[in-house]
């Protein structure tokens, strides 16, 4: 029921702003002053101060005199989501099997527009394990999992996403115009899978399929990604797609049986 | 400045309760009704409703009629902390090197009492990759990283932790009495490392050292963990400890140079 809270006057602005303050911290801004927080979030310095002092008292923020930093307690918030999905236990064994079978890494992501968010990952090699872990966000339009997830959106949501999208040509192969994206997303809907060939990053190919909930709606996406040196577009389709579809089906069944979808 | 916000009347209760509602979801409670949220957090149903509707409008919660669930947007909160640490980029290469050298997995954790929280991990094999990833929480007292982090606490904080601790004997080897824990934590402080031999889980040994900030305080812990079949207590000390200390030193230097510690 979007809109309900604000139209009925029950909306808690302090909560909204507090969450926005947490999200103001990033790799580019690992520590922030009170006035930087006020500016970044668009609130008064007095409000920023109240929020930062509250977060500090709750242990989510620490202060080094003038600058504020997040604490590891913040991870408990993300962890609440991950553990409620319980993908590690439920999907983990199937993903291990798929990764062993294909000799490639596989991942599960969900949609938080305009991004996809990695919620589980089984790497093959140690390379990029730390860098591309759970919680990582990538632009939906340029990833195979993103296209599968976009294909599962109701038409009005997809239209809203596409109309506000500022797609970048991340490589010279990136499909980045709205018309073309509409076509590839439509194709993903028809085919039941999406393939991205070096559109996110040169050297990287990826193929993804949906994980469906009990009503047949797309709840998440499962992919296998491979370096171009180890795969062709044809081999992904003939060798990887069948076990990928089978794995998504197993995960979907297991998640539904455990009441997670 | 703990206590400041509440004593000066600037404390935002709506923010505190909103964060508590997010944390009420877990593997055991992946979805909650309004009255379950009210009961678990200790707030009135009317307040629970305001918070849930606000979180829903902000996209952190979705509702399936009667039951509420977290959405992947919640991960963006934890991600703000992880990306502000930027460990993937900064510590990743050193961890890869240590893991290659020792042929064992290595991790970095920070303290959020009474737990440690994994903030980076390089697995050796695919086993447990999904299950023991970033964001995982383990009890500080039974882990090598926990003991190193506890050894770095100011005495009053350590005393407060130990006095409220309900330590469990997770295996028949777990040091779980306050007196004994005080001793092993003191030893970790003197030795500059901590080893745990199957105290968390039978079959698992682990050795950890501190990552120090510019003032010589313990900011995080780095460990190598190994199955008993592949390691002895002596081999961890003679073969793993030296590269582990060297790696922690490299990471500490790199983090300080980038202003993260």
C-alpha cells in the first residue's frame, strides 16, 4: 500500500531520514561531518545532529571528534534480510552443485531498482571473491540477472523504470537505449533466460534465469558468469543453460517448501 | 558521547524503533504479522503499524496481505558500512595472497558485542562459501578473532562484556567460564594473537591477529581457519602465524594510508 503512510499522516519522517543518513556513507564518503550529512541528505544541521546522536547512542555510528563513521552494527540490518531469506542454507547446496558442474561461479540477485543486489554467490576461483560478494549492487539494465528480473516486472513498473533510466554505455557492447532495452527485456520474457555478452565489463559473459515463486512470479534471478576465454555464447546456451534452469527449479521448489517464496 | 541524545531530549525514538523492527526479522522469523512485530520489539500495535507502513513506503518492507517481509533494499544499509570500509579493494589483494600462501581461507571481522561480524572473507574451497559470508555473526568468546578483538577492548568494556556473558559450551573444548576466558583473552593480549582449537566447532582450528589503527588500537581482526585434517596447533603457529602477522601489517598500513583507520 504505497502512499498510505504519508497520506494518512502516519509516516515517520525521523525513521526515513535516519535510514537516509546511514545510506549517505559510502566508499567515496567513509566518514562525514555533521554539515556534510545535512547537505547530502537534504536536512537541517539540527536534524542531522539529532539523527547522528541517536545513531551513535544506538551503536550504529561512531564519532572521531568532528567526523562520523558507521560501525559494524549496521551490518546487522542487512543481515536481518539475508538471514530471513536463508539462502545460504536453502540454495547453497544447489548452487555448489551447479558451480561444480559448470566450473563457473554462480550467483543469486534480487531487484532493488535501479539496481540488482547480490544475495548469494558461489565463486569458482578466489578472484573477485571479496569484491563481488553479497550486497554488491550493479545496474539492472546491463546484467543478465537484471534483465531477467526486469522481464518479471509488471508493465507499469517496467515503463517507469525505463522512462527514468540513465543508461550508460559501460562497454562498446552495452545495450543502452530505451528502445533496444525494451526489446532485449521482452526477449528475456519470451525465452525464459537472458544472456549478456560483455555489456557490463569486457571479458565477462553471463546467463541468467528466473527463480519463480508459488504464483509463477519472478522472485529472484540465478546466473552463471564466465570469462570469455572459458566460454562462448553458444556454449553458455547449450552447456550452461540446461543445468542453470534445473538448478533454479530446485531452488524455487526448496524455497517454496520452506515458505520463503 | 553515549547518553547525550537521550539526556538532552534529542533522541529519536521512531528511528530506534524502526531499526529494531528491521532486526526483528530473521531466519526463524522471515515474515511477521503486525502483532508479532509489536510483541517482539515491545511496542504498541499502533506504533508497529506506523513503522511498518513507513518502511513499506520507503521500500524496505513488503506486505503479503497479513504478513510483512523485508526487501533487498535493506541490504543497502549494510552495504553502506561495507563500502565505507572498502575492504574489498584495500584488503582483498593481501588476503588473496595470504590464502594462496597458506592454502586456507582467511577472513576479517570486527566487534559488535557480544558478537563478531565478518566483513571480508576469502574462501579456499567452495565449501561454506555461502554459509559463512560477510555479515555472519559468531559469538566473540568462542572465536579466535573474537578473542583478539576482546583483548583490544578497554578494561571497563571487557569487564562489562564478561559480567553479562552467557557463554555456552559449543563443543567439549569450549572455554566458557568467565575466569578462564579472562585468562585466554589476557594471553591473546600478551602474545599478539589468539588460537582456537575446535572450541566453536569440532574439526575447525583458527588463528587470529589484530589489525591496528594509527594509534595502535585494535580496529579489526584477521584470521586463517583450517580443518583439523589439514593443520596442527603447532603448524598454525609456525607456518601460518608469520604470514598472518605480515598480512595484517600490510592491511593496516594500506587502510591507514587510505584514511580508513
